[in-house]
C-alpha cells in the first residue's frame, strides 16, 4: 500500500489516524509546524497548512474525518453512524477550542476575561461534562474510531496540561484504560 500520512507527532488529529493505521503499512512523514522548512513542505501539499494529510498515490485527503471516511471505504471499516458523527463533532469542537486557546496563550493573549477565551473554556468544560456521562455507555473497544478520537483528545489534554481533568473521573478512567492498548502506546507523543 502506498499511503503517506503527513502530520506532527503530538497532534491528536494525526494520532487518531496513526492509531487507525496501526496494522496497515504506511509511511509517516513528520511535519514540525514550528519549523520553517516543514511549513514550506506543508504549503506544497495544502494551502491551509493543517494536518493531518493523507496521500494515496495521486489522491490527497485533508482533515482527519475525511481521511477516516476514505480509509473506511478503502480498508472495509464500518461507516460511522449519525450518532458517532455527532460525537466526533463534539470531540473536534473541543480539540479546535483547545488549539485556539493554546495558540493564544503561547502568543501572550491569555486573558480569561476575553469573551473569545471565556467561550472556548465554556465549550470545553460543557463538552467534557457531556462525555463524562456519555462514557459510561461505552464498552471499551480499541478499534472504535470514536473512542480512539476521544482518547486522543483526553491524552493530548493531559500531555499538554491544557485543562484539569480532575473533576472528570470517568474520562480519566477511560483514558487510563485505553492507554494500555499497544496501538495507543506505540503512537504516544511522549516517545
């Protein structure tokens, strides 16, 4: 198989695809988003400079959700239900909010009184509260793409120390259990 995945090691969006491809032969092209040479390389593939990107011969797929849908067809994986798509939307919204907050904080804009920042933190906490309840309905399954994505989000939050997960015991238990799987260990940003 001639798959090439472009992305950074710590990205939760890239990690979910790396975990999905655990048993598939593919090339991982590491992109350091803070490196100017890698920025130029990324610009040649995508004008929006976002990762992950999957290249399958002459086909290029942008965005982790589109990559999953493409791979689901190619690898005969189960298509996502509307409920699963909705859960992924929630996960992606929290990811996007956390990326925005992290970038603003690293740029010196860390005023929690700022309306944008305050709304991001509300979205993050409200969605984590939703998943704190929702996770009790899950049966742990390392091949379930929604669970992979939720794990990648939670583990990235812990890795980057973005928000406290202390009040979310069910999510912490889920993260700890999911981190024991070989495919999640091999794709840890801590390696």
